[in-house]
């Protein structure tokens, strides 16, 4: 294991990185293989029985996974990490490692649409129920707790309304009730927020987004205590959902510039939010970096910066949304977020389409809401494009 350095960017370059032991290649090779050879039959048995370390089959592990997991665990301050094929694979396994049939989850409606579908559609088939509340209202949290509640699952900032929930306070409440707190830290990233330091038990990520940052792979991660991650590994190996070596290698490469990219995302999003906040056609802007944000003070307490995603509501008719989204030139009309290019979408038309309207509105997801993932282009170009689209 390499020495840890003082600065995050130094560690992003070096943690988990090992020159190839055979050739000395500075950049680790891509282990694009399904299976690994053994010199003796006894060696295979030693590995299976835990007397030796190594790799046997890529669903069980791969050197490219190991490097990424070490880097991600360092970033989140976790004992151990596990990388998987997507953020949804990560969320599914993270919860199944704690919750079984007949048990209960608490979450909120303003979460990623895929996570909502997991809780609302898939888990009920397995006998797992979910209550959706406003985690900012502790009376709702207290009322939702049952004897069989095992997990509180939060996104903060939330998707797509950028609400901020008090991780430290909710963690204390959860632990008093014998409940685990899982935080989806995809929006904030460990560059801006460290949920484990604030008392959360588990962090999940869609590494597809900021951690990789180039819209070219799908990946997910679970970070937490070593014993818990070992349970996740056991489930993951039986269910599948593994990356391939090349995607893990691309994620490893993307992480090296993660700190540089996040600094730019943060700066650009702040500038865009301030522009929109002063525009006559914009009713509301949701970005925790704005003093007008309802949880701005809380965001300053638990975040070091505020991320690259914001959303805004337009004045007037809902037809204005189509007008503006169809006029953008620099922005790409597409789902997802956290990549170098700026993306724009109407949540109710895509990611949150399958969330029932009543729950969407409870989560602040109106038909006139537009979500923006601010890229690393020049801020003035991004703002100029929005200005002409809003004209």
C-alpha cells in the first residue's frame, strides 16, 4: 500500500495504484479476463479456504476492482469498499445486506427514480416495505419507525430538488432506534461531503456520475465497515452485478482527475445558480450554495462545497419547459449527471416519470422543474446558453 499524502489530489493519483509487477508499467494493465490460472491445484484450494490471497474468477474479484476499491474507501474514510456494475446494483446489495423479508425501510420521495422503483416495486415482491416521509420533519421520521424498521435510506442533496437532510441528527436518531443509516452520496461526492464522518453507517455511489466523470461507463460502489462489506461481497458474488476489467480501469483513471473536476463543477454550478436566481422567468432555484436555499446553513455545516447539480422552476405555462430545453445549444438534453459536459432534463419526463404524481409533488418535483448538471465548460459559455434559451 502506498503512503498517504496530505492533499486529496495527490492521493487520488497514488492511492491504490501499483506499477505492473511483471513489466514495471507505471499505469496498471487492464485485467480483461474472466478467470485466473493457478500453478498448482493446492494453490486453488488455499485461496478458496483463505490461506492465500489472489483471484480466481472475475465475478469474485479482479485486480482492477481492488485498486478502485482502495481508492474509494480512502475517499470516503471507510474501512472497506466494493465496486459493482451500477449505482442500482450498489443500492440493492447494500440494503439486502441488512434487510430481509418482513422488514421495513424508511426513505423519501425526492430520491433517484431508480431507487424509488426499487423500494416501491421490486422490494415489496420480496416482502420488504418502505414508508416515504420528509426526513426534514422529525415527527414524520418518528411516526414512520416500526419494530421491524432496519434502514433509513437518504439522498442528500436530494434528487432532483437539492433538499439537504441533517445526516448527524438523523444518524443519532437511527442508532437510538437500532436502525442503520445509508446515504447515497452521488450528488455531493466525497469531495464535498463525508457521510461516514457525520455518523452514517454506509455510503453508496453511482460511480457512473462524478467519480468516473466522462459518461462512458456504468459502475457503483458500497463503502462501510469491513465486516458489513464482507456480507455485501457474499451477496454480490451470488447475484452477479460485477464490472468488467476495462470499466474498472476507466473508473480508476477517471478518479485521478476527480478533485480537479469537482472544483470546477462546484464553481460553475454556483455561478449558474446565481444567474438563474436573478432571472425574471425563473420562479425558484434549488441549489444549496445559495443563501436563499431553505437549508443553506445546514449545507454549510455538513458540506465543504455544494456540487454541480441544480434545479429550477419556471414561471408561466409548463410549455415553457419544452421551449427552453429545445433551444439550448451548449447543453445536451439527456438524463444522468456528473460528467464533464453540461446536461439538462425535465425530471417528470424521464428519471422520475414512474414516480406517482402525488409523491412527486410531495417531493417538490413539479412539471415545471428543470434539472441541470453543470459541466466543466467555461462558466460564461454555460450561462450564455441558458440566457439565450430563456430569452
